[in-house]
C-alpha cells in the first residue's frame, strides 16, 4: 500500500480549495451560492476550466454522446478496466459551492497528485463529470449516468423541456457542438470500481465530530406528480357550496398524505416540493392544481406500500368535486453498495487516522446508477449545520482534503 500512502500524501489542500472557489465564481449568486444549470454557457465555461487543469496534469479529455465529460490518466496497464471517480458540475437554482462539484474536483486532485508524485497505478484512472445530475433544469436528474449505464436510452430524454420550453435534445446538441473540438467516446463502459466523494448534505458527521462517512448505500426514492382538476369560477359570485375548488381539494389531499406518511422513527422522507395553481388569480377559484411528491425510505417494503397508497389517498381526500391524476416520474429502489469497496474505504480511512462511521445516503447520486455496472462506493465529508441545496452550504478546506485523501488511497488500494 505504499502507493496509497504516497498518493494520499500528494493531495494539495490549498490547490483543491482554490479550484473549488474559482469554479464557484462561474454562476455565482448572492450569499456564496451558485446557479449553474446543465448544458448552459455557464456549464461549458466551468467545464473548460476543468479541462485546462486536467490537461496540465497530463490527463486525456473526451466527451460522450450524453455530454458526460471524461478525464483519463493512464496506468501501468492501459488495457485494464479503469478506476472511476467523479460526480456532477450542475447545481440547484439556489445551490451551494460544494454539492456535486466537490466530487469532480476531488477526482481531479487525485489526477494532479498522480502527476506530482510520479506514482503510476496498475490501472488507468478516469474522472467523470456526469450530465444533469440535479434535474433542476431538465427532469429527471441523473440523465448522463442513466444513459451511460444503460438504465434508459438517451433518446428517451430528447423531448423533455426546461421552464423556458427548450428541449433537452436541442440543448444537448448545442452543447456537443460547442465541444466538438474534444475527442468523442462511446457511451457505456465497465470500470473496475467507482468511488464517488460528496459532501454529506446532512447533519450527522458534524454532530458526531466525525471526519468521514463511509456510505453503505442509498435509500430508495419515488417521485409523483399529482394533478387536481376542478373548475375555475368567480370568487365573489360563486357560492362555496357550488364550487369545484381544486386548491381546497389539493389541501385536503396533502393533509391526508401527511397522515399517510407519518413515521415515528423519522426515517421516512416525504416532501411536497412544488405546487402550482391555475389560473393563479387572487379573485378566481382555482381550476387546476399540480403538486409534486418526493418519497424516500431505506426499506423497499415501506417505499412500496406508502407509494402505492398515494393515488387512493389523494382521490379519497379530494372528494367528488375534483378529478385526480397521479403520475409516477421516478422510482429507484434502495441500493446497497459493494462490500469490498466499503471495506477498502474503511481500511484507508483507518490507516489515515480519521474518525469515521458507516451511514446510508438520504439523497440519490449518480453512484446509484453506476452501481448497476461496477462495484461502487461513496465517501462523505461533513456539511456545516447539515445544509445543502442552499447558498449557505459549507465544508472546510481541511474536511474536503481529508475526504480526497481517503478517495486517493482507496482508489490506489482498489487498483491492486
């Protein structure tokens, strides 16, 4: 494991932090936040900055049909299945400086550490920046890793539109044209292992005074869109007894869903994240309401039972005054990461003398899709106050560097 020690020791905390701060200026918003949406000019500017750093570290750069960006450093055996790490570069509309991009920059820092130390691993190392993980511009999220892993064909997303009506297919074509100078590689692959570094996005590591979370898996998720249709009417002249008020029906439905999703153990996650009202006038009865449901739980049986009960619960609560349509847009079962990868991460965390624990991930990540193709694991570092998807998101430079050292050592260990 001498290579693991040498590689971890070559991680440069100041360099990594400086790169993260420079990238945070691309799409910066007030409060130290970032709004850098997938397949935009800002996304392309950030990618060019990353490419420049990667090439300076001796990496080869390429892009695939889903615009996933690949940085490759050869190993002793170029034909061997590569080690893979990475994450995403897109953000939430009011996102922070570390979600996703830390995993990409951590992978780049390992490439730079290889370059600086002269360490040559047995296998090639590839760093990937997955396309549209957040799903905040084009839904669903994780499009790049879904297409790469074969979970869904890239063509399935072509007609999906953003808030301005731009088709994903058109945005992707524009983006690939702007990067036509980069070598193109095919979608898909069979990495030897995939390890993703990420901020925790929760409070546990900080609360327990720990440096590293060794992620055991990802809890399952189900997403729904609920449409409640009544009839728009004049607010001043229509008797309440005659109204088909879609908003009142939706409120009753949400109250009933809160009862359905109640969990004394506080393990279930139930969120109404978006609600739109039509016509949206203060003196009109609502004719149509749409709201979204994000349901998550680490146990498949609970996820299945609660999710399957959504439609009947909404219909019963809305009553006869409204029509109800429930569409499921995303369904990912709970996932356990590879035990051997987890063991490698634990071993290197202990060797580095860091305080650690095992833990599941409450959020989904590209790793959830990659796990269908390659042995996969994740490394968490603390998030101050558990805040994420918010400009206040923060992790110290030292905490980030500790995670990257574990990543470097675990990758070197896995190479053998």
